[in-house]
């Protein structure tokens, strides 16, 4: 989940892979999963990487009727304890949300929980946080009405929101960018220009990665100068290590096959 600062990454939700995962949506990074057993092993390693680095992980059961249910990031936006339940941008995914909403309602009692209504729509994967500055992707999954509702929440919390237009060859903002620390954005050449993010706050920078490593631009920064990255992206690894970060490398092949990235598989709360 890309809407929390490093110091807020203490608890996370993940969700098991369904038996129907082979039918997950795939139009960008992959042509569909081919090995559910391998996908489950990779997902288990992902959850283990979080828990072994200090994150309290709760695993929700899969929904066999929803092939994409493992990608929990899209189903809830959690910002400073406040929850926005979006209308997911693909109609087939809208039935995935209730168990996640119930869990967050129970564990975040006393905090504001808002539910988006059509025609607004948004995937959580279109939101990126850099410290206390937020970016939202205007994409095929996130429209202007959804962005307006997110802005209302961020205005209430005193945070700035900037809109980034997502190119047709990408699914979400976090599919092609991430914040491995609270002052770095990774983004790929050929998809976004540094100027897309506007003027960076003092001490912050946008680091451009070669286009062929676009998938590797999605990372999960953790406290203690650690960052989880996908296997197979040497420029991303070297770039982060040169900045003093310890890389935790995970095989994401069968997650990528369903257009999923590292941040897609968790919600920090």
C-alpha cells in the first residue's frame, strides 16, 4: 500500500490467492498466471518478508469467485487511520471489498470510514505518498470524480494532492512508480517524465529508471533502511543500494503475470 509513511508500516493485510487466480485480469505486464502453486509460494514468501521485517501481517481468506482478490491494495485507501472505500475501476472486482471493509472497520474503530459512490471510481493502486505529499493517477481505473473524493479527504487531513496522467500502456500509478523511502520516487523512462510529479519538496528527488525495468520501479520501503524489490531488475537494485538501502529480493513472476506488483498485495493500516 503506497499511502503510508515508513514509520506507519507496522501492520498489514494480505489475502490468499484463490483457486480461480488463473483467470485474473492481465493486459499490461503479463498474459495471465500459469501456475497457481508457484503463485502461492511467491505470495507466501512475500508475506514472510513483511513479517520477518517487523510488520504484523493478517491474512484474509481468498474469495474463490474473484480471481484478483489477492490484490487488496485496490480495495481500500488508508491514510493516517482514515479509510476511503473506493469503487474499483473494473466492475468484476467490486465484490472483493466487503471482507476488507469489515476488517478495517473493526480494527480502526473511531476513525472516519467513507464509502465512494458511482460515478466516482478509483483503484488504490493509483495513489502514491511521498512523506505528506500525495499523487493520484488519472487512469482507466481512476476517474475525476474519484480523484475529487480523495481530494476532499486529503484536504480534511491537510495534505496536498497532485494528479498524474497515466499513459495508456500502464495500469496504475504504482504499477510504474513507488516511494522506497519518504524522499525518493522511482519512475520509468518512456512512461513518465520527472516533471509529471511537479516540483519536489526540499530533499526529495525523482529517480528515473530505464524503461525496460519499469516493473522493478514498484517497491515497498520498510523501516530500518530496507526495501523489498522484485527479482530481475539490476538497475533498481544498484540505485537503491547506492543510497544505502538493503534490498530484499522476491520472485514475483506469477504475480506479475496477472499485472500485480509488490504494493498490490498488501494494505498497511
